C-alpha cells in the first residue's frame, strides 16, 4: 500500500472516529446575526425549537450563552480534596444546554428521543424547548420570560417553586443578565431581518 493511500486511510479513520463535529464556540458570541451566519445549523435548530415549543430564538441563545458559551463539549470543573486528589466533576452537566444526567434522561424518555445527545445543537435546543414547556406547565413561566425561565432552568422546577433563587443574589443577577442578553439578541436579529 502506498504511503499516500495509507495517509488517506488514517485520515479517514480519524475523521470517522471524531464524528466530524465541531463543538467549539462561534467566534462572536455578542452578535446574534454573526452567530447565525457563522453557524447556520445552530440558527436552524433554534428556529425549529421555536416552532415546536414556542421558545423564542433569542431566549434559547441567551440560555445557551449563560450555560456553555456555545461550547458543545462544556463540562463543569473538577473537584479536588486537599487541592490535589480528584473527586470528579462538580455535577453531571454537559454540552450546549448543560443538562444534568437525570433531567436529560427525563427529556429523552418524555420526548421518546432516546438517541438525543447533549453535544448536538439540535437536541440541546429541543431540550431547552421541552424544559420551557415543563416550566410553563408546572410554574406558569411563559417561554418568552428569559429571566424566570433561566431561574427555573438553573434551580429546577421544584427549586424555582420554593423560591430557592431568592436567597442567591448572584443567581438573580445572572438571570437579569440572561434577560438582557435575550433582549439584545432579539434587537440584533430584528436589525438583520432574522426575526
């Protein structure tokens, strides 16, 4: 076998193992129009989720920005005992949506989407839509209410209902920033005729 053919075979093997997916964040996370242009598949996934679950694209974008900064491989940091002994990650949150294992399994079961992956943008945005639908059914949070939706997303449906976020100033401040970012993304998408 020639060296060129071997090189092509190895390159093909490596590409097939990696799945060929680019989970790295887009270059400009502060410009919704640039994000939609750079990653049209992201924008299509969010539009599909908006049609299915009525969660506006800017709200989805703001939640993903807060959770993973659009990094499909995002994970929580490792914990260490005595600063050196690894104890595992802070939580099971993973992917664009930073969904926890148990919540993701609920989503897979209830939507019958058993093969959904947290590092797949279509599945991650659909998860956000499903979660928003649950938040509306359980706590009356409208899918356009980025602030309260994010608080429920972070604290869970029961935690939100108990008001656990009210004693966490950093979290309510973060939720305010999520709402501001959703409004910014909405204005940008309107300016470039994507809304």
